[in-house]
């Protein structure tokens, strides 16, 4: 049976708070005689499979390929779309912040519960750590033969201890706190055994949640998942052997599989993909002109903002 996919891209702009900058932007447009407005694409009018791109580090916004509010709003639109028949999670992510990972997972589960429609995950390069956590919301997971998955675990930090260096150069640091653990994790003194235990308990609780999500999503015993969850990564072939994914195939093949499983010969594909603003006018219309200068003055600005919020609780694979 030949399956035809008519793919279109639907750009949903993240909802943002209204503020005075939009008024200034409109006045500026009138002054220079330019009308450059972005109009959201119309929703599909026929039966469709929704494809949701989950690309890059999962956080609030990385300034490039990922925006949490865009994804959440997109899923809400799919729920409301009576012509939507299924969802394919197109994943290429090493994971990220625990909060946003779980928030996205729960939103996908909301789609599943409210609609009863099938969900497949299609993994490209990575569905590691938090990327795999999100994939476990799907009814089935398929991956490219060169994909990397696994890295099941939680990491917290990093904790930089400069105390010995400061002592060597004769620099002292003083602060006032209300308890022995109020300033824990600062760079001017090492962690105490009690403080390390406090952080370890936080990691362990998040890790237990990770195990539960995998066990439920994959229909596996928690004891089996814990054996796999030592932090290592797995190839696609190893993941199939361990029951972590259902098969090895291309993204296009997964789309065709979903079409066939739905009973269609041909169906529209609504592709929801976040596109970060690039021009100053894009940022003006989004109500975030400062974001333009932050991004263009320092390519790592968005990343550094995340790193500075210490300590972080991460489900992440790679340099962090």
C-alpha cells in the first residue's frame, strides 16, 4: 500500500505577556512606513497527524531551537483540533532541566488522556536522559539506527570549591546566614557531609520519579529499569535488545507507520516546529527587544543564564 504524506508546517508563536514595547514597535512601524507583521498559520482543515519537534536542550528557552511555552501551547492546540488524529514526537535532545522535562511529559500525557489518540516517538540523533524521559510518554518509540539513548539518571551541581585557592592567595570571604545550611553550595567553602546528603536526597527523589516514568511507559519492572539506569548511554540496537525502544527506523518510516496504523492511505502532516526570532523586528513584535541584543552580543548568553542558576537539577547527557 502506498502512503502519501502531505506535510505542512504550522508555526504557533508562544504566548507572551503584553507590554508597552508592542505599542512602541507599532509606532516605529508607522513612522518608517513599514508593515512587517507575522501572522500565525491557519490550523489544518482536514484529518492530520501532528509532528512536534523537541529539539535541543529542554529548558525554558535556549534562544535557538527550543521554547517550552511554544511546545505546551502547541499541544493545547492539538487537543482542541478535532481533525488531529495522532501525535508523533520528533526528538533530538540530550535532556535538560528536570522541571521543564517533567512539565512537557505531563502535558503530553494530558494529550493522551484527554484525546485517547495514539502517540509515537521518532528519535533522530539523541533521546538521552530527559529526552528519553519525554519519549516514554509515547505508546511506541522508534529510533534512527545511529541514535543514542539512555543516560538514565539525575545530576546536580556543579559545586565549585574555591576555599583553598582563596586561602593560598590570602583572600577571606564573610557572609551572614540564618542556619548552617542556608549558604550551602556556595563557592567559598566545601560541602559538609550533611549538605551532600541533602543534595543526594533531592537527586534520589528525582531519580525515583525517572524510574517510575520509564517503568510505566515501557511496561517494565522497576528492578529491570534500575539495572539499565546506571547513567550509561545505549545505541539504538542495544536499546531494542533491552526493551527501551520498539524498533529501528527513519523518521519518515515512523510517519508512514502511524498513517497506516490509523487506517489512512494518505493524511496531512501538521509540523509544529519552533523558530527562534532572528531580526530585531522579530524580537520587537515578540515584546523582547533586549533578547535580540543579548543573543547577538554573546552567542552563549542563553546558556550562561541557565548555568548561573546554581545548583541545577538536571536530566542531561553531555557537557553541562
